[in-house]
C-alpha cells in the first residue's frame, strides 16, 4: 500500500503585493499574498523601515477587514427619519450630484455653513487643502478629541512631539520612562524598541494608573493618580534643580534658558529682551555684553542679569525650587511616595550624567562652533494620550518636555529623537485662516499655530469664526480644532447655524462623542418647521458604523487594500530619526462593490464645485483620481505629496518635477521611500548646520531655520499679558483669570477641572485602547473579536473589597452627567482611586453588522455616556467647557464617578434600540 500524498506546506499564494497597513498610525509595511486574485494571507514586510516584518494582531487580521459583512456596498440616500436606518441605494452620479446641490449654494453665499470634519483620516494634507479651497474655516480632524495637548505642547516647546513624530534612541537608551501610553498607536515600533531595551538590559519604568500592555513589562511601575503626572514631573524637576543635576551646557547653547526676560512693568513685561534688530539677546560670557542669541561664536550665560532683567534660567530656578514641588508636598496627591519620586529623580540623574555616552562624530552648530563629538544622555521618555486627555494636559506635556530638556536628552544620542520633517519650530508653522468669503478660498491653511491674540479665529465683533470655537480665548492654541464640540454647537446654533455637516470616518453617534446619547438626540432634533436642526449630514466610511444611520447621504469608502493612499511628509509620514520616509497604498485588489476611495471622491466633488486647484482653466477636472493627485499635485514648486523618485527621470529626492512613473517606482520598492539623513546631521537637528542644509535640500523648508527650545513660551506670555490688561485684544472678563493661569510661559500644574466633585464622585474613570483594536474598527473583524469581544470595568482591590463585589457582578456607575450599569472585574495592578475599561468594545445593537445580541452590544459598554462636553454648572452663569483651556482638548480622562454594586445580571445599560441593517446579511467577498 502506498502512502497518500499530503501537501504539508501548500503554497499560500501565487502572487505577493506590497503595500501599507492601515489599522493604526504606525503604517507598517505588509506583504499581501494573493491566490487566484484573492487575498489569502498578510504578513509583515521584513524590508520595511517601520516594522521590519513585525505585524500586530490588527495588521495580521487585515484579511477580515476586506471580508467584513459590515462593508458598505453602494451610495445610500436616507428615505426614512434620521436614525431609522431607512436608506435606498443610489448611483454614484446621483450621490455626488446631491452633495454638490447642497454644497454649491453654501460656497457661493456662506462657505462657513459647510462643516467638514474627519476622524481617523490619514490624508489630512488633502482634506485640509480641500477645505481651504472650499473657503470654510470649519475643518479639522479628530486631534482635539485625541491628543492635541501632546502635539501642540511639543511643537510650542521643542518643535516636535511625542506620538509617531519622534522616538527614543532605542539602540542607546539605558533608562526609558513611559507615561500614559496606550498600545493602539505606534505599537510595532514601540514593541520592537522595548524588545531592544530588554535585550540590552536597559531599565524600563512605566508611569500609568493602569499596569497593562507595555507597563506590564516595565521593571518598575508608578501607579500614579490620573491628572497628576504634571505635578510629579515638576517634582522630579525640583529634585534635579536642588541636586544641581542639570545639563547646563545644553541649556545654555540650545534652549532659551539664557535669554533675558523683560522685567519692566508694562506691555512688554515677561517678553524676551530684544536688540534693535528685533533679535532676542543673551549675555555673551566672552564679553559680558549683550549679544544676539545666534551670533557667531556666542557663549550664552545662564546666570546673567542685565539692567534688572534676569534670564529664563533664573525664573526656572525660582519656580521649581519652591517647596510646593518638593516630593513630600506632592506625594499624597500623586499617589506616589516621596522616596519613590526622589529615587526616580536620582536614577534619571545618574544615568544621564554618570553614564553619558559619546559618539566621535564632529559637527558644526548654528553659531559656527565646531564640536568634535556628540555627547549623549541615555535617558529617554515617551508619552501619549494618558497625560494628554486632561484639562491640564497641555501644561503637563510641556512639563515633560522640560524634564527632558534639563537632562539634555532631546536630539542627542541615547535620548528622544525627532523624525524629519521634525524638528520644526512653531514659527515654521502657519497661523490659522478663518475669514470666510462667498466663492473664495481661504488665503492659507485652516489649521495653524497661534502665537499672539491677533491670530485668534475671531470675527470683528469678537465672536468665534469657527463652529467649534477653536482658536478663541477659551482655547487659544487649538491647533487640531475641537471636533467634539461641532455637533453640540451646530445644534445650538452657537456661534451660528450651519447647513451641511460633512464627516469622514468619524463615529460621532457613538464612541467619537462625549455624551453619546445626547449627541444622537441632537442629530435627530427638528426645528419648529419640521426640518432637522442640522439640515444635511453627509457621511463617508467603509463600514456600517453607528454614525451611518444618522446621515442623509452615505458615500461608501473602500477598504485599505482597495485604494490609493499617500502617507506624506506633508502630513504624518513614516520617517525614522535617521531618515525621512513616506509610503503609499495602492489597490492590491479591486473593490467588489459600488464603493470609491474617499480621497478620489473628494477630488471629484472639488472639480464639480469648481474649487481652485482641482480644475483646469477650462473648468475640467485637474486630477482623474487620488493617484493622479499624489503624483501631480505640487504644494510648492517642486514639492508634492511624495519625496521619492521626483523629476522627469525619477532621479531627484525631495524636490523635483512630478514624475508620471513615481507610483510604479514606489510599488517596485515595497511601497515606501527613504531619504537618509547624513551622518553629521543625525543628532542635534535644530542646531546642526548640516541638518539644516539637508532639510532645505530635501524640501522641508526653504531656508535654514535653527532655533532654541522654548522653555519660556513667548506666545503664551503674550496671552497672559492680554489677560493682565495689555494690548488691543483682551479676553472677556469671565475668562481673564483662566487665561492668566493657564497661559503661564513656564510649565505649571493645576488640578484637573471638576475636582470640586471629588467628594461625591471619588473615583477616576479611564478608558484604554487595546493594541488589538484601533478605535472601533476591530469590532467587525471576526478574528479580533475573538481576542476582545467583551469589556469589563476593572476595579482596584480596595474598591472591589469595600463594595463586596464578586465574579459575575455588575455595578451602577454614576458621574455628574450620566449613569451606566456594567459588568465588573477585579484588577490588582491599578491605582487605588481608579477604575477603567477598554474603549470602543461596546457597540450599538446591530451596528457594524453584528448580531443584535452580540457580546459587544449586550454586555459591552462605553464610558462616553458619562462624559459631558460641559462641566457641571458652577453657578456663575457660564457653562464651562470640559476641555483643556490652552488647546480645547477634550478632557475625557478627567472623568470622575462613584459606583455601587448591582449584582449579577446579563446586560449593560443604557441599551439603545437596534439599528436596522443597511448592509445585506452575510456580505463576504465573492
Ligand atoms: S502596528 Fe499593527 S495595525 Fe498598526 S500599522 Fe502596524 S501592523 Fe498595522
């Protein structure tokens, strides 16, 4: 008898196409295996600079994104009441004509009546440019809900941010401290980096109320009380000042610590002293005389005084040596003992200064001084949403940057390194543009970085120019807009009514809104004449999310394997500290439904509306689709979305004419391009003459722009001066005190807003995002649902015991603005005043094509129902925003609750009615 032949290792594919993953902001390279034209398998691309072959659960499960039953099938027009889910399929031509019929009159009369907001948008350089061309100031992505505190604090302080804009020097760091990082963003690079640290025996310290994910492998864990990170950081700074453990040479050369601060009473007080040419001045140690900060050979003196004015450094010493920042003074509030704070400060100092490293690489700084080596402080930090989504998040993120700076550990070997096109000072970013005129584009980008009160988005009568009230006295530095305020402001007609709300990938009827139930009511509310308060809602997404039922017109997007995309240096690229990088997606499979890539649809709409830049002189469409735009659009002469293979022959990098073969070259190269930073330029980038020259050559900037780290923030001081009564533009009376406190030019800490409710609501409540879910997307992914189809409210031991909870119990959780009933579980590795859950597991019944009784719908829940966009009334006649007073970031980590035991049951509350299906049952790709 012969043995049967069994193919033990059949070929998984007959073709491999390389593109870029979508399910988080890492944008890993992937090999998509196809068998007979169908996707059979996805693996990591080992040659890709971001992930080097590593894939996370989401990336590996991408095949389930393209077979999901929840995929929208064709354009839909609402035919029943909003929220009923009653739609009829329509053609693309009808859908686009309808959208134009709503938008065209707005553009011709009042462009601001179109509000265009995007969620998990990875093409903001296009969507922002489109809004600018339309002429509406009402544009932003979801950063105001996510991490604008982190992004803005970084830009205003060091010219770059945490997030995916920089990373620790994984190869040289000896001590790594991680603050408030969730695992859903940048997850593969951080995992690879942590693996390197562990392999080298480097120390990892986690600072997070919750010990999950990365914190679970930390060598030491600081289970800090939410909202007090900034206080502990300032206490670490206090210890380092007291011990004299500061990198004085770094502070003197590369930061504004030696700059002189005007001490004269009046409208200039607290601004930096300037010479007749307007340059900030330092005292040069060589001469003892004032000199411009960037003068040739200047050696700034940190300790100088001149004409009664002190340096920034002296202001720092005075503030941070104050007893209020001593570990003993902050320990109880932070939930971290004073000896542990002192121990961490000592460890930071020891590693930074006693274990300093040197690289024998000569370089020249912007003052023309030649350095023979690069000195590294092998201490690095990383931080994300956990410290950002508080009402003191901006100043907390600033404080963390200050800690990095005094240790001399930014842009040095072993420290935190920024990725090109960062670092880039705040002055290199534009200011917001907001003055809408009929039929006219805005003169510049909608979003930007405010540097003085004159830049605020206010109308001549002082009212907000934007529907979300971004860039106003309530939140002057709202660089990412305030998406979380759009629907409530539009519903209230405050500051003005809008006509059309155009949303892309923003699940505002569910987990992308605070106060979710109320938002659903606002979306369906009608005026006295029976019309909806928000007359038109257009929504684009690839999947049948909760938001779909609340729109009037659905423009169905493709999945990420069916589209072109551009991960651009104009936006959020895939750079590494040693190389600028960008990448593409391309349709490795063709859609099997009547769907179109949103970016192509946007360009089509732009052409139909005749928007400048999107039509030729004769009025015909300038771009056939997004792929055509990626190749041929030029933001500045020679500078387009992609830096690789530019010029007619594809030989140019960074700058060059469009190359029709550019996308083909990217595909040949695995979907990405890297421009390597020269060896002399890889560290000290803001001050390194070689880096500045390379940045000009590669097209990031048109001239060298060396700058100093802004420990003392002049833009903030200008707002404080206004609050003190100086200048023509001043805050309204009820905001004067808030502006004066929050806009302190040196990092401060103040308690998160809402602390007055602490007695009645003694627990902090947080949401974490798991590394196997990206926002709400994972829920329709059959594989990822197996990993995390349920969520619990995790309770610390003390709370669990105090209330007598047992396995299987539910709890009633109440905040000042709502109540939910949810399943609970015990967790010991948790700050004792904190409860938490995984975000976005809970789903509206029957949304995402899930069964109405799926775990996610029946037992899953959101904390969003407990969070309001407004704080509880203070009795002063004003409703104060539940957001950071500098940036307007939604303060959803400030949530306070109380809980009581309910006992065993089988469903969570609130439970909303199922959403009728808008996709056919089944729905897998043919
Ligand atoms: S970390 Fe995971 S989800 Fe994010 S891009 Fe990489 S593979 Fe995709």
